[in-house]
C-alpha cells in the first residue's frame, strides 16, 4: 500500500519506513511545480524499499459520495443541476456532474448537500470553480461560515 506524505510549510517531507519505523526528512521543493501525482520510491537504511505519494494539499481531504444540487447564475439565467460530492476538505470540494458546458473556471456556484453525520448537517455554500476535468469540478469555498461543523465532520 502506498502511503501519503504531507509537505510542511518549509517544503520538507518526512518519510517513515513501514518496516523499522526509521524516519528521514528531505527538502521536496523541486517537486512542487509538477502537476501530476508525485510518487517517490524510498530505500531505508534497513534495506526496505517502499513507495510514497507526496500530498501537496494543506488540509486533509475526505472521500465521500453525497448527492446534492448546484446553482449557476449565468448571463441572466439560472442553471441548476444535480451533483455528487466525491471529496471534501476545510477549503473546498470536488463534485461530479452530468454536464459542464456552461460552467467555467472562475464561475461562482451555490452548492447544497447534507453531510452524513448524525445531525445530517445541511451545507449551503457559495463556491468558486478552480478546476474542470471533463465532468469533475474542483471548487473552493468563498467563506468559512460553516467551518466548525465541517471541521468536526472531517475528523470523524
């Protein structure tokens, strides 16, 4: 199994040998501008070879599958559609939709869905579109008004 290694604020990552527990911290600045997934093969002093993936995100991202609705206000028209939230973090989410023809990077959307916590917390947030890959849309929250509820959910 490939483990994720997070990059700290000094652009360093600490690698942990799964066999002996030995750690090694290295500067990973040279990898930061690479767009694709960064897989690193490590060899420990004990002889163990293992693979890791560098995680460039600042916050933990939780994989989920939650249905919801998005609304786009575009050229005096309101476009609504169904979505499935596929992952979420403190700062944004990734959603899958059927049709992206009218959505562009930089557009503001309203998204509505319910968390799968005990209270079935309703999330109604404004987001800005940051990435589009076919029918997968990456968005960032424009405010942190429900950050406490979302933070608690992410820790579950």
